[in-house]
C-alpha cells in the first residue's frame, strides 16, 4: 500500500522539485486532464503505464511465492 500511495503521489513531487520532468505519472495525468482540450490517446497511454506496475508486481510476487504457500499448506496438514 505504501508503494501505491507513493506511486500515485500528487503533492510531494512539486514540493521537493520545481522541475516538471521529475513529476510522477499521476501528476502528469492530472495535468493532461486539466487542459481545455483533452487528448484522450495520451491520457489512456499514461493511464496504462501508470497502472502496469500495480497490476504486474503482485502477480509476479504471487508466482514467486506460490511454491512456498503450497509447501506450507502441505506440511501443516501432516501431524
């Protein structure tokens, strides 16, 4: 949860840096949607890139740890 809250941070990047190239993807996405003319292609591309780590990382972690979970379940049933 800490990773996700930092990944989507809107307040902290402008405080620590005045350089717009150092903003998070969420800040850029908010800037895109605040324009008078919204370029939906850029918004959708940014959204896809922004959610990819939050979708892929838990799946990779689950695949790496599934062997230990199955092993724990198998050994807990033996007495």
